């Protein structure tokens, strides 16, 4: 079946998560993503998870580099730069997330590429942008959770600032990169005009907090974390995580009279209206949690879901893999490991009726497709052999 991005070629100069997860999203939809790595491969290939690799490769790398072809080049050499430029010359889009200025040092800047490919969509991603007072700072997810306010509004009132348990800024930035690359490719398809896009982690961190920042910037009110652990500094009770007799559940926005009727906690009816549920959010949580601690999780779920109360069990990753809805949605997939065998990972999250995502290949080994890609770009066997001998390509 034809895929949405069949015929689109992406020259991918990205590393870590922000860029590679973005280009994987494009690869899943049929784009030919040529991953251009340093000799030996990008360093996240050896980034441990919990101090370990999975069969010699980082599971983080495995999660974000399927459906790509790998070319390894020494981009500090003139020969490597020329090969990379030849690949970029025939690409529909170039995506990179080096620190600002690095692609210029490699003679692969937007202007350099545009000279040989005037219609190119050139995407630069970084921590803070290509200029400005923070442009030279290191950009990394935890740092942006701190700078954007996210860590300061996560957790309980008396806790220190608390980061979330995943690289949420990188993840959102990757999705924005993929989305805006598609916008630019659509514009190019209609007009023949390329352009340069700039994405950064700081902007992404603000973007996904749009509702909270809008509230903070426009309301004469101090928003503080709840002492008892209501899960959002801007919402009232019962919104939060509750201990049960044998685990935990999450309870979202629910009218107090409904909660009172289902639980028999008539005192909850005193907190009528949004202002009251916010002002008394800690008291609401204490009252309700004293009740949930007496209830087995499954019984609580059945009782609350029957009353259309927004509730979920709190699950670990073993539970997630066994979750019947996740299995029904085909969100856990198995792919070939680059060094043999298979591994399990997360599949494409959106179904397309006519142009579905395809999981053709697992992540490549470093330089697995160097010869193949260079041959497609006009390099003969002797030239490729010479490039390998000179250490320009691998």
C-alpha cells in the first residue's frame, strides 16, 4: 500500500532524541530517511538505560531510529563534507540538531545546501535557537523542564521542584519538528519554494504549557502546588493520585455531588462549585483518600466507572504491556535488532485508513547503508573504496 511520504527523502543529521524521533515519525510514513552519522555511529547508540545496554545497543537508540538507512562520514574532513552535501543536494529536506554554528563549520549550513538545492526544506533544531543570549548554552530536557517552570509546578507543595519521569520536552519538540517539516513540505509541493525552519527545546517547553502560562500571565492569582498532592497547581480537587487498599488510582475532574453519592461521603457536598473545590482541594483529597485506601483497586474502578467518574488504575510498565486496550491498539511492536534477534518497542500512534505507517526495518548498524546510498548518488565502487581507505566514510 502506498504511504503518505513515498518519494520524500530526508537527509538526517540528528542525534539523541529531539531530532531522531522526529525523523523516525517521517520514516514510518514512508520517507527515505538517510541517517548521516559520525564514524562509529552517533553516541546515543551506547547510552545506557539503568546502567546497561540491550544486546550491545542503547534501548533509547532502538526506540527512535527504525526505518532509516545509516551512512557514516567524517564531517570534519573535506571529503566527508562533500559526500554529505551531495546527499543533501538530492534531499527534499535536511534535518539537523547540532548546536548553533556546527553545520556552518561542516560547510553544510542552509546557505551551503541551498546553493546546490534551492528548494530544500532545511530544519535546524537546538536547545534555545540559533541566536539570542542563551544560544550557546547546552540544551537538554531536564534543563528545560527547570527553566520553563514545569519542574516548579510538579509535585507536592513542600517538595523540591520535581521533574517528570520522561524527556517530555524532547518528545514534544520532536513532534513539533515532524509536524512543521510536513507543513513546509506541503508548501513546497504547492509552490516549489523551500525554506528554513528553526525549532528549539525552550519554545517546545512553553508550547505544551500554553494553558498554564496563559492562566499565570493573565490572572491576578498566585498558583501553588497542593500540599496533599492534587496533580495540577491550577485545578481543584479531586484531581490527583489516590492510594487504594492494594495500589493507586488516578481520579480526574469530578463533581463533588457525584463523588459524594458514589462514596457515601456526604461531607464532600459542602465543597460546591469550582472556587470551593480549588480553595479546599487539600481537604477534599484527604477525605477522599481516606475512603479509597479502604477499597481494592478493581472494585473502586468498577464502582466509579459505572457512575462515569473519570478514573484509571496507576500502572507500571509490566501492566502497560498487558493492558488490553494497548494490545488492541497494536501499540507494542516487535522489530529486528541490528545485532540479531528482536526487540519490542512502541509503534506508530495514529492510524491512517489509506496510507498507514509501515515498520519495514529495525534500526540500522552504523554505516550499514553507506555503500548503497553513495552508489545511488553517483559514486562508483573505486571511489567508495577510496573514501573508506581515507577514513572519510565507513
